[in-house]
């Protein structure tokens, strides 16, 4: 990057040390400033960026020591190895402005010229709060988005998904493109908000927690540090619904992502998740139906076989009972015959005996 016409700090000039907040207040509302293209000293907390080398420079962050304000810090490769995450540094910089043609936005950049001084890693109040919020989330537990969606799909109930996107963002198109046929299973609502203002993001979160699933989706780029604000994470912790983030790229891991119930590295990945889970659940449902039909058929067959076996057992029992009955009848007949034969013999004996008695008396009378 050219340094032509840059005025250097001289020993005769009083050296002011600017913070990111002071620079934003001094230059933020004007297109020109005496500070532009002039070397001066700045002080703040160093934050490493994505670690991507852009033609020998890295885009990092200089955060205000006492507020959430920060500015992009362009660090030459030769100086970056001397900086550590969370260090309080004093640097020699010059201010530049970059025009974003796509959005009509003008961004302020600090170009690092020299490292004037640094302290060991300081205790970052935001980092301490962030750790406490993450611990609180772990204790409260993460809601299971996968199980919720699968259950609703099994029950053939709609799933209300509200996605908060930037005011001029086109990430909703990326999400819709990935959804394809799965869009029929969800009721999507896109809410536009200023994702560079903490107050607007928290308002959007609180105003849309009646959804089943609430999402914040934003592509990568600058000012991702806003999602490290503890106030946002604290608001997200109080949401009743499932909370999902799709922020930036794989190298960005803001605090808000850490306390989300589920997170994705890009909005495109979010759309792919809804699509893939829908299709996998349908496959599982179809497989379950097939298995259910097979199980029912098997159960019906088993019941039929059981009934047939029961009927065969009952018939055999009846047959055995009939045989026993016939055998008993035959035995009774034989018994009765024997008794009749004996009775006849007794009668004959009695008749003979009576005859003999009668003859006796007749002979006696004669």
C-alpha cells in the first residue's frame, strides 16, 4: 500500500495518542480529516483476525481499551509475529478510508507503521464475562435442534424458522438455494436488522423468540467482533426457542456462536443442514414404515399360525375326548351286560329254587 505524502511524527510535534473511540468520534462523520494520510500514535487491545495474508498484510483489529469500539488494523507481515492476542499495544499508524462499491459504505482502516510499545496480555473484562456466559450455557444445557426437527417431521407438523439477516444482505438467497424441495417442511420468515448495532440485534432477538427456531445469519467480513459482545449472548441465553447462528467463515468463532444451541460456519451451510435433515428424516420415516409393514405382516402370520395350531390342538382334544367317551360307553355296555347276565343267572336260580320248594311242599302234602 502506497505511503506517498504521509506526514511522519517528529520530535518537535506534540504526540497525541488516539484510541479507536476517539478516532471514530473525530473522523467517523466526515469524509475528510487532518488525520487522513498522517502518521500518529494509537492505543488499544490487539485482536487477531482470520490469519489470511493479503499481499503481505493481515487484517486484524485494534479494540478500544474501555469500550466495544474497534477499528480494522492492517498489519504488515514483518510486524505481525511481534503481536499477541489480547495485548495492550501502542502503535504508530496512519488512517485510511476504503470505499465499498457494492454497499456504498466507507470503512476506516488503521495502517500499522511501527510498534511503539506493548504490555503482556491484559485481563479482558469482556473475555471474563464471555467465559462466564459459556459456563452458564453449559450448565443450562443446549437444546437439541436435530431431535426437535425430526419429531415435527414425523408428526407432519410445520416448523417455524425465523432468520435474522442484515438490512442489505443477500444471504437469504443462499439459504433458499440450498433448501430446494425441503422448503415445504418449514415456515421461513426473514427479518432484516442492522447487524452492526448491538441494540438492534438484541431487539430483533427478543421480538422473534416465539419462533420454534431463531437464527442469526451473516456472511464473513469486517466487524465480526460485534458478535463477541456479552450483551448479545446474555440476551440469547434467555431465549425460550432453539437458537442457531450462521456467522462468518470457519476462522470466525465469536462468543454468540459458542452459546448457540447449534452453529454453522456460513449461511449456505445452514440451508444445507435444513435440506439434509429433511431428506434423512424422510428416508428414516419411509424405512420405518417399511419395517412396520413387515413387522405387522409377520405378526399377522404368527397370529394365524397360532390360531391354526390352537384349532388343531382343540380338534385333537375333541377326537381324544370322543375316543375316551366311546371307550367308556363300551365299558359301560360290557358292565351292564355282565350285570344282566348275572341277574339272569340269579333269576334262574331263584326260579329253580322256588320250583324245588314248591315240589317239596307238594310232595309233602301228598
